[in-house]
């Protein structure tokens, strides 16, 4: 976070890129055994926001650091067959009690996620969903109808896209199931700040060198992470209600809600590795993982805003975003901004829907009809698309 302080990217984008690059260094060499399950530190993270939100600005420094450390990354524009081949060719090993353990670890770092996914590419989405759980062996059929195996599958993914492109790439029926249930969507509606003169000072270069040293250490870490009693106490209090009392109610995120525990385990491993080389996951790692996840969940429902059966569903989030950025607009200005998408009657319906949620107010100032945003948090306005949204300030979020 200190190294990228001169970036215009939002803090949340930069933080999640940090999680992804630490995970990329750990690969399948690190794990946490939890009863009959084993958790590995791979994450599927997607930065979502409109053009100009500085998604690429957040990702590029992370990709450059991985290149300097020598972490294997997949090609950005790649076919399913080529990705399987790259994953199979990424095989490496580490030693456990003098015995070499094979693993095939690869990170996808895609600034244009829809280019990587393609459109309605159900087979690739199914493969990605399979790889998330890091099976010890993955079998696939080759072009010549034979079969082949990849040993120790481990895939880490971070990508960026806009809500519109994401929705066009995913079949509507697939949203909420399979792959999307395994992804942490990080939404921001605008860049973080203006940086007029971004200067790489000696202090920032020193931080970069420290980062590279840490990443090289993480790159050689291997073994089984242990959890402290304090971690177990935190987990015991949180886990029983993590899926039955979620931070929001949205059937498009049903699969994600059921995997919140998995995400916390993976994030806790990464948080521990970023803090220490002790292979010990403590309460502070759980707390940090949960706080970062809760922060992302506040805006997560906006990712699929506009996916619905209503004929105005896709326009509502655009209108809300426009009003939220302006603070207040008059009706004429709003119509000029959306004249190609909505006639007067359609805009009246949109404003009526959004107003009923308490996100805006409409007043008359002389001959002007003024629409005012009552809360600069766009997520409040998104209740228009998510009537069941129930973010509770007492659950640990901001």
C-alpha cells in the first residue's frame, strides 16, 4: 500500500492486488489442513468498475513485481487449450522430509478479464471452477481423444473488467453459480484520487526493494500453516452464522455466500505470509482478512446491477451513478445525459423506482426540477436493484 501510494487507483483495488501477488508467490507449496479439508492460498479476484476507475493502474505495479521475482504468469489472451497446456508445463516441486512434491502452479493476471474468459465460454468457466479447489490430480481429454493429467493443480486469478463487459461475457443463468461463486468481486465507481506529479522518490524505491526481498522469501516458503488458539476462537464465533446471516441478501450471490468460510481461510493464509514467515495463522490474520472481505462485500452487489427481468434494470445503476457523482442534477441535465437510452416516460419510471428506496429526493426550485442524492454511498442507491440488501453496521464493516 505504501509503495503504490502515488497511484490514482482506489485503495481497495491496490489492497486486493497485494493479496493476489502474495498468493502468487506462495503457490501450492503452502497449505492449511482443516480436518478433512485442505485450503491453499489461491484467490479469484475481479476488480470491477467503469472505465477510468484505474483498474489497470492498480494491477500493473503488481504484475511488474511478479515479473521481477520470476513468478509464472499465464498469457493474457489465451485459449482454453493453451491455458491447460501452460498449467501443465508449470510443474515444479518442493521437498517434504526429503521427498519431492510436485505441483502445477500458475497465476492469471488479466487486465481485460473478458478477453481471457471469452464470451459464454462455459467449458473454460467450468475448468476454472474445478481448479479453484486445487485438486491433487486433474484429468482432461486431449484433442486426439486421449487423456492427460495435471498433478497438483493450483491457479490464482486476478482480473479487471466493467460491469457491462462482465455481464456480456457471462451467461445470465451462470451468474451466482459455479465460477462466480468462487470470485471475490471488488467494485469501485471512480478512481481513488488525483495524483498530479507521481514521483518515484528514493523512499518509494527503498520500499520496492523491501517488497522484492519479502516476495523472494515468500517464493521459497513451503509447508503446512498452523492456526493458533486465538484464531480458533475467532473462527468459532464467526463461522456458524457466516452463511445464514450474510452481509447482503442477493440470490445472484448464493454460491459466494456459501463459500465465505473458504475465502476467509485462504485470505488468512495470505495475510499471515505477508506478516511473517512463521507459517502461523493468528487472530490478527483472521481479523484483517475479515475486515478486508467485509469492505469488499459492501459494494459487491453492484457488480451485477442491471441483471434482471425489468426493462429498465440495466439503466438504473447508470442513472444512480450519474446522480451520485454530481450530488444533484436537474431533470433536463439528466435527460441530456441519457437521451439515447431513455425517453421521458422511461426516465420518470427510473426516478420513481430509485426515489422509493430513499436514495434520492426530487424537489422544485422555481422552474427547475432537481434530483438530489441523499447519500454519496452509491451502494445505498443500489437497493433499487437489490431490495433485500441488509448491510448491518454492527457486523464489523465500516
